[in-house]
C-alpha cells in the first residue's frame, strides 16, 4: 500500500522502470499463483504489445531477479521470482508482502480487544492508495479498488470493536469523517449514530440517521435498510440494549469483500455454505483453443481446493465429459465448433442435478449472453480475466452467487430490462412482499449473508426464501432470478 517499493535490510531496492516494476506488481497481485507470460504481455501492453514483447518480459524478469536476490550465486535457481510454466510466480510469505499481511489482518476474528489490535495493525500498514503508479492498467485499478474496500472494512471493524470496548466518544471524529467520505456505506452511519448515542448525544445520533436517509433518497431513491430503521426506532424508545455493556456484545462477523460487518447477529453456528472453501471443487474446462485450456489448467492446478475433472475442445465433447465426470462446475466457452457453448450449456443444465456453468467469452452478442442467463448459467467471465479473478468467479458460482462480469452487466441489463419473453416465467404475481424484497436484493448482487444483514433476519430464512423463489418461478439458478427481476420491471437499471 502506498508507493510501490521493495525493502532489503530496510533500504529500498532499484526495481527499474515503470513497466518493469509492473511485472513484479502483477505477480504480487496473483498472490503466489503462476501468471502466464501471455497474460503479462496482454496486461502490460493492452491491445498494443510490441513485436519483441516476450524477450522484453524475459529481460524484465532477469533484472528483477538480480535486484531481489543480489547475493544469489550465478546460475542457481531463483527463489523469489520463480519460473512457473507457462509463466512466472512470486514466492513470499504474507509477512513479507504488506498487502498480503494487511488482508490477513483485516479478516481476523476474535474478541473485541484482538479485533481492535488487528485492525490497528492493518491500518498502520496503509500508506496511501495501492498500486497507484499503475492505475492506467485495468488489473492494477481493480486490485487497488479491492484493497481500498478492505481498508474501509478495517475502519468499520475497528470502530465496531471500539464500541464494544466502551470507546464511543473517541471514535466519533473518525466516524464522522468516514461517513462523510463514504455516504452510501450503511455501516458507516450505523457506527456513527451508535457512537453518538453512547456518548450521550441522542439528538445528534437521530440527526445522523435523518442525514443518512436524505442522502440515500437523493442518491439512490431508496429508504435506509431495516437495520438503520430499527436503530432509529430503538433510539427513540431509548431501548436498554443500546446501553448494554459493549464488551459483552456479540462478536462481529464479516462477510469477506462485502464491507458489511454483521453486528448483533444472533449467536450460534453459521449455516453451511455451498461454496465452502474446504470442499474440493471439481472443474471441467471446455474451450476450442488449446492455449486457453492450458492456461486454465495451470490456474486450477495451482489453486488449493480446485481439481481439474476433465477438458473438452467442442460443445459435444463438453456434454460427454460432464456426464462422465459429474463435476461441480463447468467453464464453458460461448463460441465453439460442432456445438456452440450456449446450446451445450442448455443440454448440460437440463440433466438431473447439473453442475454450475460459467460462460467464458472474449466477445459475444448481447443476445447470446442474455440467452445464456435465461438458460440458467451462473454468469460470465472474460477469458482475459487475471487468474485470481477466475478463481474468485469459480468459488462465487459454486457458492450459488450470480456472476455477471461488471464490464457486461450494465450494457446487457440496460438493453434487455423490461423485455418480455414468451418462455419466461409468469409475472411475479402472488409473491409476498418479503420474497419480493429478497428478489430485489438478489438482483442487485447481494449474497445470502448480505441480504440477511440488510433485512436483519437469520441467514437460513434468506436461504429458504431463495429456494422458494426458484421453486415458484420454475427456475434453478440464482442468475435466472436476476433476469426475472429485471424482465418484470421489479428492478430497473441504475435504481
């Protein structure tokens, strides 16, 4: 975080020019996984690689190795920036890489004093925006945004722990700044209002919640969530639980990447998730390009918890491999010979207990992509996505989340929202408001746990509501619920 640099014995190393440093930064973002040389070339020179790109990359790697291991004996194997066919990987421990250590600290659980100490240490590592030197490169901008989100989560987890430790008054100035800088973060307003209330400033706490309501209505056209509405009602009633011994409060649980600590959730074991990372996920890769299959094979083979169940080079072969191997998930190219990916996906999903299907694309008509969603695929990924995004996509789809690449979502939904399909399920008539509320939040991309937090209900109640929606509409995949919400006009683009 902050200026990109490597320290050896406390002194910064000379990492060469901007593009050479970008090679090291890209390997760091991959978190130890191999990055194919072709990916490095495409991402360092988007759309316009030089004729000698391969030899240039090799030269960068050679010079970086000398800088990172100045005492390495000639012709001995590198131990930090290593060859990992078909590319390179960075070998380091989390303690050696600030952003890796930062992320591990942000995700730590425990009693309030331990959470406070972990968040303090994490925020102490933040020296400024991450990877800002490479902000013109898509992968760096994406990773920088992800780390910034984790920084905001750390701020909020620190504040929540501070409330439970009785430090309300000292937290108010930082939370005022946080809520002003991030006015659409519900957790910022909840924490600020609670800190004010516990500091004896009930009027200011209620004014804060009114401010949040006005901002949300102006910016989003929405009322605050049930969590903030209940907090306001409790403050007006001077509910005793708001003044309870903060240290005795339930521990915070954070859904990674959501930015929403689930404070106050009832105690007890969390429900099992379909995408439990402890489970080995078996994946079939189907693409007519051998180079793409090789790259995906490397990603899967080097990622703990993933196993390559089989490969296919055309649509018909993909169907046969899936029926033979019964995988958990299929990565399926949308454009393939003999049988296109869309038709293959429909046939795979028509089987009993089908796997999740993610469509891969480098381009494609909006009609085909939207038809794939209607067919029940879990979503899309771009073939040009970096390895860590592909892995995240696999795990998200396995967990039952709808997965629509952000670069495609707005365009597709804007083009097709409100369009009716004769084969689509009937309108959402007859569904109770509680299920419609869940459907709206699904369409906006929230996971079950985030929906449970937003509606202040148990996780299992949301899971039951999702299953009921699928059954009522005759659907079987979460992405189809997203389509149904937009087609019916229940949700509209930008709202």
